[in-house]
C-alpha cells in the first residue's frame, strides 16, 4: 500500500496532534506562570494557523493529482505549476518565520516560552542560530527535488 495519496493528510493530523500537545502544555504551564500563558497559547494557535493551511493545500493538490516532484519528491516527475505555487507559499511561510525570529523579537519570545517545547535553546542567540540552520536545511530540502531532480 502506498502512502503517497495520504501523506499530506497524515502530516496535517500530526500538526493538529502537536498543536493539541502544545495547547495542553500551555494550560498546564499557564497555571504555574499565568503571565506567560497568553504566549504559550499563541504558540499552539500559531502552529496551526501557519502550518495547517499550506499542508491542506498540498493535500488537496496531491489528492487531485496536480503535483509533480515537489509535493511527493520520490515520484521523480517533472514539476508542475502547482508545485511552484506550493514552493512559493511554503517559502513565504519559512521566510516570514525566519524574519520574525531573527529581526522582530521572535527569538526572545520563544526563549521566554521554551518550556512549551520538550527541548529548546535557552538564549535568544541560540534560538536564532537554530532557527536559521533549520530554515536553510528546509529550504535546501525543498529546492533540490524541485529544481535538481532527474526526471523519467
């Protein structure tokens, strides 16, 4: 059985499950630190608001057969216009997150609320470094299959 038709739906369920865990932790930690509760809740909401819509777009495109190599990189098909739209949307989300973390106080916010995560850097500088490294890796992971894959 191939998971290709379902991979983005499964990913969406995982995002919702993680958001539920963050929400549970937000409630629990919010009782201990009431002044930080709004930030904990914002992380859970932001996780869904920023990740679920693009993943839903990928799921719909995959289900309708609009994708080539981007939505399912092991398919080794030529990229379609839908792949480039998805790539653009995901890059916007990635760049928006990077700008927020590096230039608009996101690193300090995440460091202040790091207890909602299992493991997270304890200084804004380390948050910026980690977020930048992960962003570069994600961007490379998206770009290589889209622009560098050999197609049948």
